[in-house]
């Protein structure tokens, strides 16, 4: 189910990612939720929710990296 607010994100996201990364996660998740509604667009037997979470984490990892126990923005 899509997220309307950052407060609705899973604890694994809210408790570890900075606000900007949470925003990236939310937008990517919501977009993937819509994009992969049709099971034929997903690989294997992954659920719509699983795919959306994978896409969201991938989007975060494009801009942030896990360093010294925290998520920090990647250098340009």
C-alpha cells in the first residue's frame, strides 16, 4: 500500500534514514507500487510490496551509502 506521509514508513526506514533519504524511499516506493501492479511486470513470484520495497531501497542507495553505522549522502 502506498505511503502518504513519512511517518507511515516502516521503522527500518524511519529509524535509520535521514529525512531526505526517507523522501526518496517514499516516492520510489509509491511509484513502483503503481508501476508493478500487474504481476506480469514483476520477476519471479515476488509480491507487489516486495518489489516496491526493493525499488525504494535501490533508489536510496543511488544517493546514500551506509557508512560508520549510519546513512550518509554520497559524495558527488
